[in-house]
C-alpha cells in the first residue's frame, strides 16, 4: 500500500504533467474561441471561405504548438 503513494520526484513529475495537460486544454479552448469568433464576425453566410479560413487557423495553431509548446 505504501508503494501507491508518490514521493519525491514522482510528485514533481505529476505536477508537471497536470500543468502540461491544463495548458493543452487551454490552448484548445482558445483555438475554438478564435475559430468561432472569426466565423461569426466575418464569414457568417459564406461556407467555402469560412471553411478555408478555419482550416488555415487550425494549421497556424498546430504549427505554433509543434514549434513552441510540444517540447518546451
């Protein structure tokens, strides 16, 4: 039973992992907010333009994530 309790470096690693997971969730929420905002503000009744811009926004967010946030 004592083996189940994290100690020392294990606690530190769990805190880092939890912080990293929260960062990914926050990043995803911000991406969704940007996509929805751009849709509603600029491309309300234009399907193909909206789809193209949404794909572009997601690609920019993905590139930024892979470049700066994946392995800090």
